[in-house]
């Protein structure tokens, strides 16, 4: 009960990449880079285990960014043809690669690190992939008729990848869909339809992570303008409750999301964000327990998984580790009372 997990990413060591950056430059090349990614993956697993995390990830050590990591091994994408564009409804600008032809996987994208992670932990293992709607919001379209057609094409490739990951022994495959909090009506329509395509025939558990983003300035500014109550989730949770996705990962601590919105996810596992990734403050176990207690009013204990609000990639390793330790200590406090 109350098994802990993380949204996905962890800080990269300084010998692998630039630290405390969302789009870090690799510090190695070629075989040295491959070796550094392997070492960092094993270290990420070890740190999560030592912090008491029950359902661990590879920390996303092998990808530069949570969206573009998946795109790098696809045909149909031109990384040299970058387009500066507003993403997440123009919240910020990014240099996005272009889709210039039919999308196709050249082969497995993440099988190497998934196999490595599986070989080095006996804990339940989660693997993250970007969701179709978030991918199409982070690339420039120069080939498909519209975003929906492109999203379905990405969903088919994600499905091939997800089936392989499940066969490798991954226990949970999570699709990261921060775009679901931006384009709520579309998320409840073709966004979930694309997710269903991505999970079709996938034998392990499936999850979707919907958040208010990493703790970067553009997101903090956006959140400060969202008013006293953030009700974005209210528009998409009913559609997710009716979907075939097993788990929903959301932002909870230090957010203005009313806790009662979690009642809209009846029947789903809920990954409750009890660690803020936008502050340097290390939560106390009591603070973590208070967040879990708040969620327990709306989510049965057997469906509640204490988690981080979002990825920890831009934090320092030391801070992330302290926060993860607090997460498991807080969950233990609540468990101890039961
Ligand atoms: Zn997130």
C-alpha cells in the first residue's frame, strides 16, 4: 500500500551532461557517451532504491530531453530543419525539429536502456515515453495533413515501442502529456484516442502523467496567472476515468489544484505529486504525509501512489535525492498509522 514512485527523470551526473539544465549538452561522444549513459542509469536506480522508492525508473539518463529522446531514432524527422515556435499554447518558444516525411521507427528507441535497467533492479520498473499530443506540440509539421493525423502516426510508433518495452519486462509504461493541461477539450477527444492507440495490446500497466511543467520560469509565470483555483484537470479527468489507461500522475503539492478533483478519477490508480520540483526546499516527511492525507479523502489507499509533481531533471542530484528520501519517509509515516 502507498508504494512510492517518481514522475520519471532525475538529474544527470556532471560527467554525463551539463547539470541543472532541461536541454543539457552531452559531455561525452560515441562509445564514451554510451558508457556514461549506462553508468548513470545504474547509479539512478541505486539512488532511488537507497531513497526507498518502490517503483523506479531509468531516470531518463539516456535521453537529452523527454520528448526529443524518442524522436532521435525515427525516420521522417529532420533535426537540421529546426523551427522556432511557440509551444504549449505559446507559453514559451522552442527550436523544434520538423516532420518532413512519413514517420517510421528505425528500430527500438529505448530497448537498450530498458534492458539495462531491468537487469539491474528487482523493483517494479516504470518507463516513460512522451505522449502523442505533447510530441505534436513540440515538433513542426511539414508533412501531415494536420496535428491529429500526425498524432495518430506517432501513436502507432509509440505502440510498437511500448509493446517491446513490456516484453522486456517493464512493469508500467507512462506517457507524459503536459499538453493535456493546455488543450483540454482536444485532450479529452483525440488526445485520449491517440493514447488508446499507443497502449493497444500493451501487456503491462499504463499511465499518463499530466502536470503543470518543470520548475522553469515560463511555467512559474504561467501558473501565477491561472487564478486561485486550477481546474484544468476537471476537463480531462472524466474522459481519463472512462479510458483504458490504468494510472494518472498529477501535480498536487504547492499547486492550486482542488484535491476533490481526484474524485473524478474513480477506478484509476492515482500518482499523487507530493514533492515539488520547482523549489529548493526539501519537503519534510510530515509535509509529504499531509499531501497524501489530503488525497486519501478522494482516492482509496490501495489506488494511491505517492510521487513527485514532475520530472527532476533540472535539479541538483543532492537535492533530488533528499526529496526522494522525504517522499518515502512521508509515505512510511502514513502507512505506519494505518
Ligand atoms: Zn511533468
